[in-house]
């Protein structure tokens, strides 16, 4: 079973709609999905901003997501992972994926990540939920 680190936009998408690839992956696919404490704060801010209920998020975190702790400061994480992102606010995603030795980062913000460098240096592939589903289907 592959370890996947999930960006906050994918979590929010799965809470917003039960029809998309993000919802299907997080609710139907047997994989190990993880988020970090930094991601959780970002997701909680998004839930409030979008006026969504917190219960679905709580269930998702409890039942389907592994919560990992990034102990470095946000400033240090941004400095350590700046070469892997084009948006420094996403450095924590790469840090979290590296920490759990993820094979995949799921995100809708592909343009925020230096996908080639992440793959070359860390052995992690950056994909959208739909791309990952397509990959799973190709396995048969």
C-alpha cells in the first residue's frame, strides 16, 4: 500500500463535493493518506472560510488520515524546502511527504511544486487526485 501525502486543497475538495476524484480517493481507495499538523490548521481555516461543517472533516481525519507532526517552525520548513516549491507556503507539504516517506503528493496545485526536483531528489511523484486514480486504474 502506497503512502500518500494529501495537500489541504484535496481535503477541502472532498468535503465540498461527494462527486469528485478527491472524495472518491479519500473515501473509497485503500491507501495510507497523511496530512500534517500544519496542513490541518490550513484545512480548518478553509472550512471556516467556506462555511463548511467540521463534522465531515473530523470523521475524515479520524478514520482515513494519518496526522503527522512537523516539529520545525514554519520559517525553518520554508527555508529547508524552498527549492521544491514555487509557492513557499506549500513547503510544509513537501516536508510532510518526506517525513512519512510518501511515494505521492496529491494536490490540485501542481504549479506550486517543482515536480521534477521533488521526484529526482526525494523519489516522490506529485499528482492530482484524477491523475492518481488514472494510475490506479492502469494497474488493473
